[in-house]
């Protein structure tokens, strides 16, 4: 009697357990990602809040021309323009003058003195230096050779036999700042008008090896230019010449996308290069989980600004867009190789519906196993 009652009690518990399993299966089971159908079901409503776009070989060329999100793209770059090999004098430069005069009664020198040494003359904001008996002489914008000749000509009416020597040291206006991302940041004088940005970086000890996908930024006046270091090193035409007052900043690439779902990695992933495709992003995510992911349900979630909306194929018609990829077809795989991931995107590997079914079967199997054990006890 007690054995029969124990069996009935255990059996009722198993039936209750199975009922709970069926109830849970109708709702939701613990899992690491949503199903594609769960995410996209709102798209079938009369007033969906997001746009769904299939990524195929036919649509990729149009989609890659849609407005950029997450960054403004490279801010353009100045191609190299060769300058003169001689520097020019600017305000703030320091000039040293040596004036030779062989006259006995010279206005510049004392008796038994044939030379006057004038060091540390700073070129004024007006571009001039003071020379005795001549007053202010404008030398800004001149080479050292032309400035020497100009001063000597100014001295001729006063000191006919004067001979002038001139040397100039670049000041702050004739220098560039290497701000960061190198081994020796600092202010560097321009040796000539043909001084290139790679020469500056080299003088600063080169780009730091610790930087991820380094970006080179040139600030000139109120404009900023930017290029990936790899692109700068790859093309001689990109090795732009510098001007006084330029500032060069080398920083690592801060662009990233979010990896979620049934993939090897769920994390914020930084861009390793300038352009990143959907297939490359999945590789960075550690690929799709063999036992969980739905290769037909790779989704890229992206947000556009209201100013970027369009009513044609050249842009989105809603601010929130879900791009869908089917990696079970050649068309989808080739499209994934071309489709660009934007900074700020979320790449989601959805859960396979089979995973849910397998979980239910495992739970039922466990229940049947328990039932068998109870039956053995009853016998």
C-alpha cells in the first residue's frame, strides 16, 4: 500500500513537471540570445518602429552608399606638395647678426674692432628686427640669404664697407607640435619648407607599438585632417609637407561595434582597420556558436539620424534599421564579404530554433528518466 501510494505521488509529480515543461516551452526558456522571429515580429505590424533590410549581393552596392553612422569618415587628407629646401623667416624666429666693417672710423665698431656681434634678435610680430643706424628691417617671409642681402643693402648708405652674416633659429611659429602617440613628443623646428609628416614622426621616435590601428591627425588652423597610419605609410603622395604651427596627433582607433548573441565573444570590439565587413566582424566575434547560432539569422542593428532619412534606395526611411544576413547561401556569404559595418553597430547572432527544441527534449528526457527510476522502485 505504501509502495503504491509512493508511486502515485511520484507519478503525479512527474506529470506536474511535464506540464511545467510544456508551459515554459510555450513561453521562454533560458538561453543566450533571442530568436530572429522574436526580434523581427514587429516589422509585420501596421506601424513598425524599425525598418528591416535584407543584405544580398544585389542590395550591398546601394547599402554601402547609405549615409555613414558612428563617425564622419576620414576627414580628408592633404596630398604632398613639394616645397623649397630652404626655410623662411617667421615672427618669433631668433636671428644672429655678425656685421663686419673695415673702416677706421666706423659708426658700428670701436677702434681696433672690426666686427660687431648681435645675437638673439627676435623677429617681431610685424616681421622686423632692429639694426643700428638703419632702424627696423622687415625680414619675415625671406630666406636667410635674402634677409642678409636686404640688411646689407640697408647698411650701404651708412656703412659702405659693411659685410653682413646672418643665421636664424626657428621660433614657435616656424615649428610644429608632435603631440602624442610617438616615443618622443614635443615641439620640433621646421628645417625647411619640404619637411614632411613622416620625417616629423621619425624624428619623434616613430609611432608607438602599443597603439591599436593608429590614426594620424593633422590640425592646421581651424581645420582637421585625418588618415590611418597604414594608409599614410602605403602611399608617398600622402606624405604631406608641414607648415609652421601645425599640430600632429597620433591616436589609436576608438571606433567599435557591439557583439552579442550566439557567438564566441559578446563584447565591445574595436575596429582593427579602416573598413570592416560583416564577415570580418563575425570572425572577430569568434564565429557563430556551432550548437546555438542560427546562420540564417545574423542581424546588424544600426541607428541613423533623422537628417539622414530618405524616401528612395539611397538611404533609410526609418531611423532604426535591422539588416539581415543569411549565411547558409552563397549569395548571403558573398554579401557578408562586402557589407560594411559602421562604428556603433550591434552585430547579433540569433539563437537557432533547434536549440529551444533540444532544451525541451532534454527536459522531457530527464523527466522520463525519473519516471523509469520511480517505476523500478515501485516494482
